[in-house]
């Protein structure tokens, strides 16, 4: 006789410390269900202190569990439970992720495929996968264990999604796209659309260049809403491990983004650009094609990168905001710089 799967018990403070470390004081059996801000937390909630400016909120908080830095360990004595951690904000982020994983493990005990979903017979669906309404999974696609596929998602032919991933409603994944484990892909994202490749003819028309490369995405990548990643022309467009992409980003064909780089909303990256590891790119920046950016480089918002950056550092190319009349005067001055230089010579 087979037994039905058992739902895991509630998480406790002791479970968090066993998983994430930290020094526990108080009740190890306190059940942790959610985190709330210090000033609104109830006795059943957990909270944390990220900055000393919230010290007064800590002193009046009703939370049942708090995460504190070592220098404030004594403040934790009046709470039912306390975890002392070197970086409370990071600890909170890790704990919140653990809570989400635990909640999912309680609610999805076996693979669930909605009756309206269309899953090709050759597709491989892992254990404890949840496939929502109107999803289409094409031939030879692979979906890893513990993955959620939201309503209306298209998983294209021969694409692969790694274990523990979350694909929100309305995502489009083209054929042959490789996505690593623990990915988070938000609604409206399109992965594997054709790159913008055309050859000009002598009379000024355009001939499409078939885009037959793929898209390769590493582990622990997050892709924001309505972000588009084009497939390569011949080789793959590549997104490294731990990359974080905000909403409304355009990643053109054959771009490479190194591990753990973070890119804010509305950035445009032209074809074949190479962005290094641990880079940060501010919102609405533009990066021209066929250039490279060194590891650990920071690009300010609204900046335009027109040539390669070989030396790590912070680069800003934003023209300061001015009243319109002042801007017009500045623009005239800029146009006259060459003639003024010649006069000075």
C-alpha cells in the first residue's frame, strides 16, 4: 500500500538557524511564517533591523522574532526569539527565500498540469512541477523539478528550464532556449526572439539574416517584466550565473553578460556587446554593439557607452538637467567649442 506524501511541518527559528546560521537566543520553537516591518509586525511575525535609523521602531516593535546585528544583541532579549547575524538585511533576504520555498513544498506535493494546458508527448516534465492554465509546452522541451509555469506561458521546442524555477504568466520562451536552475522570469518577458539582423542591398532594401543561434541562461538569474533577450545569429546569446535584469531591457543578439551583473530598467544593449562579471548598469543606459566592458564596472543611469571600457570604475555620461533656455545656451556653446579652441591656439 502506498502512502500519500506528507506535508512538511512549520518552519521554526531553529530551522532557520540550522539552514542559514546565526546565533539564536530565546524560543527556538517559534513558528516563522512571514517577515513584516518593525513598526507593523505582530507577535506572530518576524522582522529585522537593517539600519540604525530604525532603532526607535525596534524598541517599540511587537514582533515575535527579530534579526539583529551583534552590537544590538542585548536589544533582542525582550523579544520571544532573536537571531544575531552579521548582516541582518542579507539574512532577511535569505530567510524570506527559504520561507517561500518551504511554502511551495507544502502546497505542491506532486506534478500538477491544468486541464487546459497543452503538453507535447515528447516533453519531459519533472517532479512537483506546476503547469497553469493555457500553457503550451512544445516537443522535446524539458522542465526541471519544483518549477512553476504560470498561465499562458509558451515553452518552445527543445527548450530547457532548470529545477526550482518560476516562470510567471505570459512569458514566451522560444525554441532551443537553455535556462538554468532557480530562474525567476516575470510576465511579458520574451526569450529567444530573432535578433535584429539584416543585410543591405545596393538599392537600400534589407535582406533578413536567419537567426539560428540560441539563448543560454545560467543559474539563479532573474529577468524582469517585458524584457527581451534575442537569440544569437549563429552562436548563442549568453547570460551568466546570478545575473539580475530589471524590466523593459533589450538584450540584442550575441550579447554576453558576465556572472552576477545587475542591469536596471530600460537599458538597451546592442548586438555582440560583452559585459563583464559583477557589473552594475543604471536605468536607461545605452551600450553600443561590438564593445566590451570590464568586470566590476559601474555605468551611471542614462549614460551612453560608445567604446570599450578596459579599466573597472564608475562611469557617468549624463548631461546635467537644466531649464530649457539654459540648455539651449549650453548646446550652442558645445557646438562652438572647436572654433573657440582654434581661437585659443
